[in-house]
C-alpha cells in the first residue's frame, strides 16, 4: 500500500530524538562515538535539525533528530515529518526520545510526509521509511493516512478532471473497495425525486448535477456524513472576481473530506451503519442559471429567497440534510467549504464546528487535541436567527450586512435537520507548505471525528 510502514528490519538505522532542553544529558546517553560526533558537528537539538552519525566505513550508523523545546513544538505539529524528508533514503526505527502520545503523532507525520500529488508531473522520489514504533496501532495509522491522501487527491485535482461525473466515479470506486452500495440520482431525476435546490444550483452546467448516496454496514448506530460537492463555483450570476475564483476547484472539499473519513471508518471496520450523502454540482453561468431574488422551495418545504447565487453550498446541503433526517440517524455531520467568514474567524489551520450538544463538543475538542487535528467550537447563536428570515420567504440564503457569516450559514443548515447534528465549516486547503502538509488540498476535522466516534455514538 502507498502509505505503509517498513517491515521490521534488524538493519534499520536507530533514530534518536533529541530535544534542546537538557541537551548535554541526552547526548551523554548516546554511544560515546555518536556523542562525540554530535558535539563536533555542533548538534543543538533544534526543531527539525537532522544529523547522521557515520560508522567506520562511512555508512550511517545512527541518526539524530532535533525536537526543539516544548514552546517551539507547541507552535506547530507533525514535526517528525521534517526528519522524514531530510534523512537519506533508508529504513529507520525510533530508538528513544518520544513518549507514547508523541510516538503516534510522529508515526502518522512520517506517513503523511510521503504524500505527493504527481498526477500531472513526474513523480518525486520516495522518502526514507520508518519501522512502526512499538505500542502504536500501525494498521490504523496506515488506513488514516490513506484516507487523508484520498481527500487531498480529490481536492487537488482540477475541475476539468473532477466534475460531478468524476466525483461520482471516486465514490463508486470507494464503495466497491469496501463492499458499500451507491445510489445516484442525476439531472432532471432530481426534480421528480424532490431535490429541487440541488437541481437548481447545478442546472446551468453542462455536467449534470446529482446526489450520491452511499451506504455501508448493517449493525450499530447510524452515522450520516453529508459533504458539499460543488466541483467548481463561479459564483453563478453573482460571479466571483478572478482573485476569489482561483481556488474554487477546492469547493468540493467537504465531499472529499467525508469520502476520506468514510474510507477510514470502513477500513477500520467500525461497528456502525454509515451513510454518505454528497450533492455534486457545478455552479455555472448560463441562460438557465438561477437568479438573485428567485424563491426556491426546498425538499423540506421551506422556501428560500436567493439574495446571492454565490451562497449556493447551503442550498444543495439543505436538500441533502433533509434526506439525511428521513431515516432518523443517531448523528448527522456535515462538512463544507462553506464561508469565507470562517477563515476570517479562525484562519486556515483550525476547523470550526457547530453543535448544540456540549458532550459532543467536548468529545470533538478532546479528540482533536489528541490526534493533532485542531478544531474550534462556534455557536449556534439563536439571536441571529432573525438575520436569515427575509420576510418574503422562510429563509434568506445570504443575509445582508456581512456580520456572522459562518454562524448564519450554520443556522440556515440547522433548519433542515431534526436529528443530532454537527456542522464543520472547513477550508480544505493548506496555503503554504508545513510539516506533513504540502501546499494544496488537505483534510480537516476528519481525524478528530474518527477519534471521537466511540464517545459520539457509544461504540
């Protein structure tokens, strides 16, 4: 498999993780020749520093990786990924320097450091390999890394090769891999099947809109994941400026993230019933595009006044969320690259989420910290409900004024769900390279949810 640890090897190179604190004692604990070499090379243990110690033949006998200080490490995550990319090719085994929680993150960081999106260029060379550290669940981490890679690949693929057709194919391939079923409603069949807003948003594109409905598992609590699958967003008739349209291939990041999470859940064989709903559309411009001031009737029967055709994600999600509610799942989670307001609020690194349940919020927050997938709770602030009520219809898809844009979008979505509900307003993009995260598409929130599922669903 592409994201796998090396087989246990007697000739693996020992890797010593050395922090900047108490450096002299840590160096003294090394074999004498290695300690002398480190001092001669002025190894300081700074974060990301790498030093190979040669044997008498000039081959690498052991390697040192700088782990910095507690304060420096707190300003980032996945620091071991830097070592994975700096070390010469070979097989390494962490010898000491990390406690159990740090070992888990370090091992996942190493796997994710091997990700590269090479569909349109010559593949990069492989990085150094790591033997799975003792005490970690190696197979679980390999499945998680593969799910994250799926999410990244889907987001990174340009819209020319990742429209509704291709997103359906990706879901179909995933379903086939795990023995899941996939039902698809396409084009005008959306109207006869009562998904009017999904059809309306996607009807202007030459690539037909559709609803993807995947099911897996036959026992346990039901989890329904709903992912925004807007494969490209021009903004519609309220067309985006070029500067805002440049990253819109990632507007299906919610769909990509729930598919990656679905791979993790199914690959790990969790004892639950999984449903994945993805409204897959392209928000394009044509003579039949929906217009500002149009009033749409949703699957739920609520009417929606369109005050901006660029607020289309909540429309397609609303129909999908209504469907999700109809078989009374134990938990519904939506993920969407929904608002720029969320980025203004928390930046690109945090996944803001909404829930009415304090217990669910605590579980997600604790799990996010445990697996280095940072999240932040936002409020379903009910006094803002009036901001999404235009008067002429039940709901307004784009309240004027510009305040609380992420919150009002979340409140809009909540109107379509009666089941226990959680919403993630993610970014889905790494704006600059960081350890284990190349610039480009990235999963957000999925690992936190996966870690929290035992508490969320009493598994």
